[in-house]
């Protein structure tokens, strides 16, 4: 019994790197595979927002709106911002197919000159992540 379990484990581990899975059909149409994942589409296909010139010390925010264009619920698992001067708020509950959600990125306005900040979304989509950017220039 122990040998059978070890053999089964070796077979499973041997199939993992191939990412195709043992015993799975290579003939599976992409449309059936796509049904397993939600799809995210940002309003106007915008992944970047430019604030232009802002006053030093004045916090600015932008809300990125998106729609789940897939066939299963979309979940934002995490949003990681690029530095401590940037925060995020986002739709925490699953976004059903056809419904909308939001990600708001806030920059504290400290510093000097041009800035570019990012927010990396970890999602349950096929790709698994999206990166949003905010840019601008702090006036002296």
C-alpha cells in the first residue's frame, strides 16, 4: 500500500510541470477552458491615470471601474501598492458576471516632481494579476 501511494505521488508530481495534467484531453476547446475563469475589463481599457499637476501635500485619488465580462464570479484577492505613500480600496465581495466593481488608488501628495505609482491586483482570472498606474507631477 505504501508503494502504491508513493508511486501515485511521483506520477502526480511528474505531471505538474507539464501544466497539462495527466489524463487530460489536449483537444479541449479554448472556449470551454475560458468558462472556468472570470475576465476583467476596465472602463475605456484604461490601466493608467494621470493627475497632471497637483499641490504638494494634497492627497489625490482615482477610481478605476471594471466589469466582469466572464461567466463566473470575479474576486480581487489582494491589491499591493508600490509604496507607503499610496493606499487602495477595492470591491471585496465577488463581482458576478456582467456586474461592475471598483479599485480606488490614493496618493498622499508628498514629495517633489514627477511620480508614478502602481497597484498590483491579484485576481482569480486566468492571467492572475493586473497592474494599475497613477502618475502626475507635484508642484513646488
